[in-house]
């Protein structure tokens, strides 16, 4: 595998992604759970975001972490990255909700055919919750 090359600064990439997403610093700070001054420091290039902050920003801006860090890689989050984001959110929720954990565990034990039989019921519940 070839060496990856940085072609932009993280500050430049954050600014570009924010502009394209139509987000202001204050919006990004709130959504990411970071302070406005932290976002300002990232944008000025004074500091580089740590990995956890980079992940939050990349999810909110729908860009890959490596692209956000300035590397010459595709910009968009891949389907695999998006699935991992959803899985991580589910795992976090399951850690604090034993009932959800139990339900997911039961679903995982079903055969593919039985999962297909349960799916319309779940979809019906989801559409009535709105």
C-alpha cells in the first residue's frame, strides 16, 4: 500500500466541509458537543482535533476522517463507515438499556427467514411512532 499524502490542513478541510454543509461554528459546536472556542481553534489551525473529535465532526459533516485530516483520500463517508456509525450508536444505547439489549440479542438469534417475518411488524411500529 502506498504512502498517504496530506494535501490540505485539517483547518482548511473543516472550513470547506462546514461551508458545503451550510453549518456555522456555533452550530457545529453544539451538534458535536464541543465548545465554540474549540471549533475556532481547529479552524485557525492552532490545534488539531483528537480522534474522537475528528470522528464527531466527520459524521456531522458527512466526510471521512482521513479526508478531514487533510489526506488525499475520497471525501465522502463510505457506506461501511456509515453502518459503523449506526452500530456504534446502537451499542451505546444498548449499554444503558437492558431491555433493548435483550431484544437485539433475541433478534440476532432468529433465522434470516424469521427476521423477514418480524420486519413488517417492526416497520409498522416505526411508522406509527411519528
